[in-house]
């Protein structure tokens, strides 16, 4: 039995998948947080709270690295951790620093920090000679306006240090860019109380479909798990409306996506102790990296992978955090594809009706999760405003996405927001 230090987490699906993987692996964990109420407010209904499985729950300031490192060293001397892990993007660099400080397994802190900063990722990949969009990073308005003219509208503007698609926008002119810059200036602190970097990243708008490459890096080798497709909506935002695994692509496109992800991971130095989710645009000029996430995919993609291949990426995440070889053997699950689709609200108001009926009993349905009537609804500007999801599988081929889209269409027809 191993003992993991879990530093913060998301309150979504990974908050349940990660504790489950730790428990099923025969291990235990101590949970470290600056705000326990953040998790208690989001307790999943109908199930035991995942933190009830913790050996210890300890409150300390996880945002103050200088104070945190000696504190976790003190805890380590008493509790003897075998690994340290987080599923929350905002604490991935912190965990890498803790691992290095305690001599525990994990990727290099600089590699993780560069992956978690979108501007740093762009610079590292450009220095490595990997093709990418034209880009510029600035803080001052005059510099941003000039750089936008040089790149050319339309373009993509994004913060360098947020996640879930927050404030990532297509901008078609200087007025729209100014509006986004003002909005970012009014959001100086992220959801975890960390002060943001005020820089804005401008990128050439890329054409083509977007996919993600799911990988596990262990002992200096990157293992390909597969490629997931992605549908995008909510313009001018870039909201993920659904995914299917495996992506229905030609062998040439699959290979191009995988090789591009491999090149990005090697350039960043993420070749050991990492489960990664690398987003790729298959443009008319070839594949281009959108971003590299040094943690398992969100939005239920890990479960799509598990349903089709039997590979548990949450369990692999635990294994590599402990310096252990992950089990990446494919098993025959009876499914050839699995897809998830999300209900994305396009208006602000109150959810008055959303009836699943007998949806969970429909052939091929794997999961149905829907918001309850009475919920306050905000017109979606990121991946944080979903009203639920439907997941389904196809035992015969790549038909899971069409199945999910049909089921979602029925739900949307009966959804009332006022």
C-alpha cells in the first residue's frame, strides 16, 4: 500500500475518479487544501463525498509555495508520502515543485510550468522548430493592438493562465479585442484565489478540426493511448460541445496527430511521470498544437477511453505519480466507440424544464447527468456552464457520436430556460 499526497482537485468528475483509482489500487491518500468548504459546497448528490475516503484532510495555504514546501516536508517526515498528485490545472506546477523538493516521482517542475503557461508553451515549441500559429504575447494595450494588426484579424485571444476555455475568444476587429482585454482586466484572480498574470496571448486563427491525443509517459517513453475528436460551439467562445473516442480519422491524420503530440511532449520535457492531454488542430497546412495539458483529459474523455479500451487513465495517473509502471493493456470491452455530448446553454435565466424521461434505458446509453429545474443558468462562455451530458457507446463502429447527438436533440427540444 502506498500513501499519496493529493494537493487540491477539481470538484467535477476527476474529484471522484482520482480517489476511486487510489482506493482500487490499494493505496490511501492525504488531502491538502486551502479551502475545504470549496469541496463541501460541491458534494455530489446520492453518493458518499470522495473526501470521506481520505486518511487525513489537512488545511494549509496551498497558494504560498514558499511556506508550503517546508510544511509538506514536515508532513512527509511524519506521514511518509510515496507520491504527490493533483487533478487541478492551477496546482500542477505546485505539485511538481513539491515532488522535486521531497525527492518523489514526477516530471520536472520547469516542464510542467511551461506546459501550464500557454505563452511559455508557444515559445518552447517555436524554439524546438515545431510548426505553430503566428503569435504574440503582451500586457499593454498599445502592444496588443499593434501585434493584432501584424498577425491579422480574425485571430484568437486568450489569457495565458486560465483553463476550461475561460475567456478564449475569436476576435474579428480591434473593438472586440479591446472588449476582451477589459474583461480580463476585471478578472485579476482565478477561482482558486491565485493572482493572474495580466499578459494576453494572440494567435493566428487556425482552420480544420480539433482532436486531442491521450498519452502516458513513463521511464522516458511516451505511450500513445489514442486520439479523441472534439466538437466546438458557442462562438465567439470555443466551448467543447462533445467528444468521441477513438476519433474517426484516416490513418494518415491519426499518425500526424500522434507524432505532433509526441514532438510537443519531447520539446517540453514531459516524457516521464505524466498522463497528458495534447490538443491538436488538423489544419490545411498540417497539424498544429493548440495546447499541452500535463494531466488526464477532462470532460469525461478518460471514461470514453476506459469504455472502449479498458485503459483507466486515472489509475495510470496514480501509478506514474508513484513511479510505477502503468497498466496500458487494451481489453475487449465490446465497444468500438464511445461519445459524450454536453448541453450548453445559450441564454441566461432559470432552468424550468429538463426531462430525461427514460433516456438512461435507451440502447447504448452509458451515462446521463442533467441539471435540476430551478438552477440559475448563465449563457455559456466556457466549459464551466454545462447543464449536463449524455454518453453512449457503439459496439459496431464509429457511430457513438451520431447516437449522442440524436439523444441530445431530444433533450434540447424539451429544455425550457426563462
